[in-house]
C-alpha cells in the first residue's frame, strides 16, 4: 500500500529569496507586528550577505559580510525558519476545496529543529483578506508549502554571455571563482562598462590585473546621466585600464591548446577555435574579437551585461512584465496578478502614480521597500517611499545617482573634491541629482527627494560650492 501523501506545510507568509530584500521582508513583517508564521526559502548556501562588496572588494575580502552583522536582520532571532531550496513553481489555489483546510496557528518554526515555535496567532493579511491558503509553492526538494501570501524576493541573475568560458558576477561563489582566476599580471576583458563592470575593472587594476573594458555605448555607465559617464571616463585611464567604447564583442574563442585539441599535434596550431564546451575554469588564452574587427587577448572574460529578474518560477501563475519583473504598486502588491502575490527588490518593478516604472536593481530599494510591503500585507499605513538612490565605488572614487535625472543637468556644483549635478523640472523644482566624490551632498538630496518630493531649488545658491546645498533647497 502506498503511504498517504504528506500534508502540505502551511504558513502565513512564504518569502521566496534569501537576499537583502527577502531578509528585510521577514524582518519588516515581524517589526510591523506579524506574529504568524513566516518561512523564508532561499536557493543560496549560507546566511544572507551583502552583494555590493563582491565587485568593489573582490580582492580584499575572502567572503562578503553577512547582512546580520550589519544589523539588518537575524532570521533565527526573528523566529523565521530559513530553508535552503529553490522555489520551482507556484500555483493559485483559488477554487481549490482543499485550500480551505488551513489554520494559521501552525508555525513552520515548530517543524524546524533548533528554532523556537511561536504562539499560534491568527494574523491578518489586510482588511477583508479571505482566510485559508491561497497559493501552493513547490520547492526543488519536492516539498510543497501552502501560503496566504507569497513574496517574490528572488532578485536577479546576471545576463549570461553567449561566449565560451565567459564568467559573470552575481554571487559569492562567482566572486570566489573570479578572484582565483585573476592573479596579478593576468589579462582580464570586462564586457560592459556599467556599474559592475566599472567596479570590477577598478578593483582588478588595483590588484595588478591588466584590464580592458569593452563597451558598445560611447561613454561608460550607460544607464546613468551622460555627464557622469563622461566624468568617470578619466578614472579608467588613470587606473591604467584600457576602455574601448563604441564597439562590442563579436566572438570569444579559446586558443586550441586551451580548448584541448583531440589531436595533440594540432596544438602547435595556435589559431583560435570556438570551444563550445569550454567552461570559465578552462585555463588558457581567450581571443576576443570585437565588432570593429580588433582582437584583444585575455585570460579571463567577464560578461558584465546587466541582470534579469529571477521570476521564471512564477510562469503561468502571474503576469510578468516583458522584462521579467513582477509589476507592483508602491506597497509591493502585484498589479494584475493574484491577490496573494507581492514582490520586492530586484525581482520587482514599481509602477509609480505618474505611470513611470522603476525596476528594482539597487541596494537601497531592496533595503527600504520591504517596510512598505510589510505595512501593505498587514493593512497598516506605509511610510513615504525613500528617494531612488544608487551608490557606487569605483577606482577609489564614490558616485551616487538620486531621483530621476534625465537630459542635461540644470546646475553644476564643483570644487576641488568633486562635482554634484542637479536636475530641475520646468518649474525649477529639484527632480534628480548625481554626485562624483561629493558624499556630503548626498544626505540633503536624499531628504529632499524622499516621498516623491520636488522642492524648489535656488539654482544660484546651489551652484556656489561655498554654500551648503541644503540652503538651496526649499523646506517642505
Ligand atoms: C557584484 C554586485 C555589486 C553591486 N553593487 C551595488 C552597488 O554598489 N550599489 C547598489 O545600489 N546596488 C548594487 N548591487 C545591486 C544590489 O546588490 C541588489 O540590488 C540587491 O542585492 C537586490 O537584493 P534582492 O534581495 O532583491 O536580490 P538578490 O540579492 O539577488 O537576492 C535574491 C536571492 O534569491 C535567491 N533565489 C533566486 N531564485 C530563487 C528561487 N527560485 N527560489 C529561492 N531562492 C531564489 C538568490 O539565490 C538570491 O540569494 C550590486 C549587485 C552585484 C551583483
């Protein structure tokens, strides 16, 4: 006789993804008073860590810092069990009779050795939320979990390159592999001069690696304001990094020795050969042929081509944007999707009241948006959204982009230390900013742009670096 099928586990909230957004979601739900059951399912080994240092500190840290060490949340202390598994699929239980067979009092923590069961408490997922599980999630270890709320915090993966042996950088394991492959004197070709490409180029050059960066756009940091890209260009040169703009990669081939010829005699023919089975760890020279016909030789090729949301597991259960993001409102609730689905961090794209869509791709969003999401899930008032803010560190310089800077800036504010550019709308109100080596301007800008703020800007005062920037910004 076959044993009866195991009863699905049941939780109030299932958080998919154990990165910054997942951890902060679990913490924010507890901080907002959720006493029910939360289960965090994360595909990565170990505790949640800070991804931003993987590039900037590639050669100066063995392992990235844990987020718990930075005071951002400790799953055990929060009473949130953390399961190492990947969410494979999710299905809507609407209309499924079995879904009513559900109590919120069972605590997932109780089934996990070493964690403290929390008291059975009926919790709320917002006014009028129906009782009972609404979604069924299947993990790659075969476990099935039912939940009233599913939070997609599965982040993004690096865009894979179609070239044999090319590496990408997204995880701690990627960083370990890249570091091991880059001894001083090694030749690195970075494809893409975006944030991560520029950060790695600077860190590698400082560690004695010979770096070439290939970028199809005519300036680095293509998604940032053009003035900033033009400004950082000089940093590549000062660091001894060769920056080739306006050209792309056509092919990457391993030399025959590296690809492992079937006939050893053929090894003497050192012409390049496509190595479809070659992996990043294959030693040997890569021949990178550019779209303009030039060739660059490399020991390591890093594809820094951007990231795509890790949302394949939602296929069929929720509509996704063409980019793969879950489109959400300001609270993180999925738009046009099932009511149990919420999303946050790099997996989500927030649709603003003015219709603009802001894809998650940066640390500050993953850090702060979970607070609004927790309030939304619990039916509480949400705090005003923070200003959109991207920071970076490259070539020993620091950079920030805030708000919505588009087109040419209105004001430039520079001194010996660095530059701040400011953007205003037609009414002279501040809408965005970028800074290079002007960290002191960042806090007043963040305050000014928080909550969708557009304060009036006194352009004459703002352009005078001897005056405080905050004196140029009208108080609200
Ligand atoms: C090298 C690097 C440098 C960066 N530097 C900066 C910077 O300087 N400034 C800045 O603002 N931002 C930076 N970022 C971006 C920032 O780190 C991200 O915005 C942030 O990590 C997003 O957090 P997240 O939790 O949404 O996603 P992630 O950090 O990607 O976490 C998602 C987690 O979900 C897991 N997961 C994926 N699929 C599944 C599944 N099906 N089931 C279960 N778990 C799953 C993943 O393994 C991962 O652990 C950088 C990113 C990288 C990669």
